C-alpha cells in the first residue's frame, strides 16, 4: 500500500471519529470516551523514562481485557506526550482492522503502521477543516501563525509544521 493510501485511510478514520463525537475539535476526554463507548476500552497513562527504549510512547494490555496502559517519555514536553498518546490510540485501531474495516493496509509493514499512527494522531488532534480555517485566518506572520495554531491545539510547532505540509498548506 502506498503512503498516500495510508494517509487517506488515517484521515478518513480520524474524521469519522470526530463526526461520531459530534464536535469539530474534540477534547481529550471526548476522544477517550469514544473509545470507551465503542470498544469498551479503558486507559491508564503514565509518563516514565523510555530513553532506553528509543521510543516516545508505547501501549500494552493492562490486566482485564480492554484495559490498556499508555506509556510516554517523561522528559518530553506535554505537547509531544499528547501526540504520542494519540499515536498509540492509532495502534489500537489497527487491531480492529478485520472486525471494523478500519485499516486496510499491510499491518505487518512497520513503516506503514507507524505512518498511519502518526497521520491518525495529527488528523485527530488537528482536524483538517478546522486546521485549514485556522491556517487561513491566522497571523500573516508565518512564525506567529504556527505558534498560535500549536497553542490552540495543544501540540508542538513541529506537529503544526508537519500537518501544514501534509495538507499542502506550507
């Protein structure tokens, strides 16, 4: 599967979740409640030292079925931790590919899986239509615009830069 198709799938799934929640910019609580309501998933999130793991986050089962522990690198800024949490939620959705048709790529291809999770996190944290609106109406000063958008969505400027590039805005 091409990255283009992986990206389209991630965007489509994030948009479907946002539409299901019924708001243009869902809060973290609304997103987690969506997972509870639709899959009966429960989460525990902990910031720990993951430097020896060479990852920013990871997810694994935590006791009873449907209970998960999301671990994020404690030394990273809150905005990066938040992106990592949403990335890990993308991994959970890939586990539902057969039952719900949520992921139609090669789940054994690690590059495509990681690409999907990154794009999914970006699309859920910074919904396309809302992001485009903020981009269009933001400051004419490019740097101020990017920092303002990052603050609005609670993400890093790097995430804003990547999202703008992915949406062909920059």
